[in-house]
């Protein structure tokens, strides 16, 4: 079928689309219980909180990412409150939006609603792994790049239509916001534009001059969100901080490649995503519609470039694979169901879909449920934060040099530095901050914060200079108040001696 020959969506399918967030919520429900899923997520929460209190990201709280993620965190917190619940709800909304975009991408290519909905459900299930329970950048920019690809695919499916400015503007702004979340979205953004103009140019409906004009306009639209915030930061006198976090630091990060670890991380991800990868292979080999198979492969290649861009290959980077992978896997499900049970194709496809989409949820839930009743109890970061909050005046700074930064957020404590992320301040990635972080550690300790939280299991990950300075400060002016057993080691809460702390 072509898009123009598809019948309108029935009420049943509109109802199914409306129910998608409920299904996503059910799959991610256990993720609402712990306070920590990922260190990055905690940093975005801190940046968002500071922003809501008037301290802009990269100025009040630094990171090596642009400001799109904390902007989305802040918007969600503004509506739903400054809570873990709001953060997890943002993940549900992002995954649901990507599922909707995949549905309409499939429909734009002329596929039936069952195939598009299968892609959405596969994405919902496999977004739990690898590392997808946390609300990270890869989940946050996926709705925007996938929607841009859906608009581009619609143009490919109807090459007789010349690309219009409306579609170009929508795609450019979607990709532009994705770039404000993470620059690696550039690969999918370039592919979307190429798909939009390639067929009309080949058919002679677009002159080369018009293609170049579209390209210049598209590039400007993609850059517009980043440029717009750059103007705001320049007006505040903080352009250097904006440029450093948005551009310079990501390049410094990419220079420290993962090396031999990359092979093992890639192999682990392939094992984790084995079923959708096999189904995608079946889609490429067996499915009807060569055009979508080619687009899916090109999209997967662009996603692979995005994964490889930072040169570190952490598990959550591979979430970028999922939109094209799930679209191809949905094609594979349809092709296999057609061959396995031609007379009961819908039921067979539904059965296969259920088994594959629910498998990540089964694995994730089994690991969580193994903890028993402790799953429902506050976790260690929440317990540490509660003890601090019981004594700490709201907003007073504490110091968390090598433990989860979410403690600042949960305790409603101030951050003592614009580098609250431990790995940037005391760890191996201090060079990313572009500042003397050893000097910053000394400055923080000189203020004698009321509480210092130490993770003994991660003590060896700190730079020797930072660890020695912290150890000396603890010995000279702090007493061990509480010790919390954690999975790795002991989490220590130190309280300043001889006064209330602070200056």
C-alpha cells in the first residue's frame, strides 16, 4: 500500500494509541520505586532544580552536555513537582512519544497500523534495556529524531510531492531540539534531510539550487535552539560557560576513547538486544516493501554513527539503535507470522510480539523482585538524604564527593560547587571540567559543609589528590555519624564537629 491508499485509522486504533502511555507506564512502573537509576539522570535533576531556583545550567551546575535534558526535566518538574515521580514520568512520556512517532513512520511508509503499533510496543519493551530505565538523553531526543524521520519517510513514500517549507521547518526544529539534548543526533538529522530531498531531486522536481537553499534553511533551523539559548547566555554574560558545556567539553570527552572495552560493550549489547536484532534481520531478508527496508537500514547506520560518536560505548548509548531496530523488527514479525501461520497471521504476530516485547520487562522485573520487601522501602540514597534533611536548614550546602548526586536533590540541600557530578569533580573525568578541580575540592572543604557523604566502595575511583584532601578534612574536623550498608560497600555520613557547619 501507499500512504494515499491507506484507509483512515479506526476508533480502535486511535484508542490503542491513546492507551500506549498506560502500557509504557505499566512496563516502567517498578522504576518509580528507587531514587537512583543512573548518575546522569541525577545530574539533570540537579540542573533542573537549580534552574527552577534561578541558577541556569552550565553556570550553577555544569555538565558536558547541552541544556536540552535539564530543560525537559525542569519543565516536567514545574508541572509535577520536584520529585523522583516527575523524573520517571518524563521517561514514560518520552517513550510513549517515540512509540507514536514510530507508528506514524510505519504508516507514512504505507504499512498497516498493526505493524506500526508492533514497532511502538517493541520500543516500549526494549527501552528498558540497555540502561533505559533511567531517563537519559537517548530516551529524551528519540521522540524528536523519530518524528523527523517519520516526516521524511512520508516524503519518500510520495516522491511526486515536492518538499514544502512546512515539512522542512518542522523537521529542522525537531532535529534542532534533539541537538540541544545531545549533539550525536546530527547523524539522524542529516539522514532525514537527505531522504526528504533525494527522490524529488532525482525526479527533477527540485533543482540543485533549491536543494542547496533547503539545506541552508534546514541547517539554520537545526541550529536555531542552540543559537537562541546562546544569545540568552551571552546576554547574561555567561557565553563562555555555554560554549564550554555545549561544544568544547563534548569534544574533550570524545578524545578519551573507550579502547578495548568497546568490543566487550558492543558484544554485551548485541546479546541484550538479540531478539530485536534477529527480527530486524528477518525483516530485511523476508519482508515486503524494499523501500522501507532500505530506509530502515540507512536509519540504523545513522544511529550506529551516533552511538559511536562519543567513542565510549556505554550501554545507554545503544538506545539510539532502538527506533530503526524496532521498525525493522516489526517488519520481521509480520513476515514471520505470514510464513508460520498464513491463516492466523494476526494471532501469531500478536503472540510473537508479546513474547519479544515483554522479555526485557521479565528480566528487569525478576532482578528487582528478587530484593523482596526491600524493593518497597527507601533505598540507601533516600535514607541518607532523609537523615540529612532532618537536620539541615533548607538550601544549605553539603558535599557528596563520590556518591550519588541525587542526595543533594532528595535532601533539598544546596550544592557547594558548580561541578556537583562526582566524576567531573573528584574522578577520572576531571579534565572535562576545564578547571582546577583539585583547587575546587580544597575550596569546598574550606567552607566546612555540615555533612559529607562518602562511598567507600568508590573511594579508589577518586583522584589521589582529591581523596587525600577529603581524608585529611574528615580526620581533622568531622565525625562519622551513620554508616549504611549498600550492595558494594558502606556509605558513610560524616557530620562536622564543633559547630553547625558552614561559614
